[in-house]
C-alpha cells in the first residue's frame, strides 16, 4: 500500500527542526538555563531566526537582497559560535590554572587554524579585493564559511577535552556543560563529514549525462537530509538533558536543600530552608 502524505523530506525536517528549536528555547528560559548559558541560548535563537527567514523571504525578495541578509546572518552566527565555545569552555574548566588554560587554548586554535587553512579552496586575491557589491558579498561569505569551519573543528577538539578531562573540573557526566558540548560536537562532526564527503564527490565525479548529474544531486540531498535529521536528534538531546537538573542541584556546598522536619528552626531559618537553592556559578 502506498501512502502519499503530500510533504517532502525537506519540509518534514524543517518543521521538526523549528519545533524542536522552540521547545528548546522554552526549556532554556523556563528552567533558567539561559542565565547560565546566554550565548548558547543566543545561538539557538539565531538558528531559529535563520530557519524562519528562509521560509518567509525565499522567493519574495531579489536575489542580491536575500544574499545580503543570509550572508550577514551567517557571519553573526559564526561569531556567536565562537562565543558559545568560550562560554562552555570557561564553565567546563573553571578550576584550571590560567597558564594551563591559555596554553591549551592556543594549541586548539593552532590546530583548528591549520585545518581551516588547508580545507577547501581559496578564491583569487583579485576577486576578494574588487570594488563591487558582489566582491564584498563574496568576502563576507568566505568569512562565514571559514569561521564556521573553524568553529566546527574547535568544537570537536573541545568535545574531546571535556570527555577526557571534564570530570576533573566542573564538567562531569550529566552536567549541563558536558551535555551541551556532546551535542555541539556531534553536530560539528556530522557537518564536517558531510562537507568532506561532498567535496570529494564534487571533485572526483564528472557527470557524463543528465541522469548521472541528477544522481549526484540526489546523493547530495540525502547527505544534507541525514545531517538535518541528526541535528534534530541533537536538539532532542539538549531538550531532555537541560530539562533535567544536574546531580547535586538540590544541594549547595554539600548541604541538603531540605532540612529534616525534626530539626528545630526559627521562622527566618525555616523560610530560608524552604527556598530552592541557586545553581552554583
């Protein structure tokens, strides 16, 4: 039996992704996670904004105007992505000594910068320095692509460090910091894998007929759809783990949040004992 739902895979993925982003924002704001991870929350807002604007503006504005909007948004998202990494790294390794922190940060930047420099082609210098609107947009797009690649490589490196050393500091298992890093690393690995596979296919495959060309485009769509489905799974991961309180969140400094009823307290102490403890910074 054949079922025809009238929806394409791209439409289903768009709907699931946007719905998951909204639910994640509700969790971040409702469970007071946005106060602890403001840049991560801002990045989720930007992703939702990009999805919404692409749905509302595509086909309704001139191509140049659309390019200006989406390339500018991509540049902003790349910069916010760097701030997200800095935010989670500071929380994950809050107890590390400053010299060790600086040395490791420089090492990660050097490795990620080298990968960014050799990954993918670079346009000609004359193209970048041409005095025109298209040249400016091309330069902005190049910055967005290279910065996004840099963020993805740094995210994978940070994920490995948190997995190996997080328990020694403040990013143990089931902590919100580690769960955010796991999601970011998973999405980054998938993005890098899709980019690498597609670059190999585009460089090594030369279509000799329209059927081969259509087959290559179909393979590209499958890769991108698989990446989108994985991102939806990452969003669900964040929703679940950020909804759950961290271990020990009900206690501050090892003191139980609730004091046994048989303990005698005056009115002021009892009111303080009944207040929910604040999450440690």
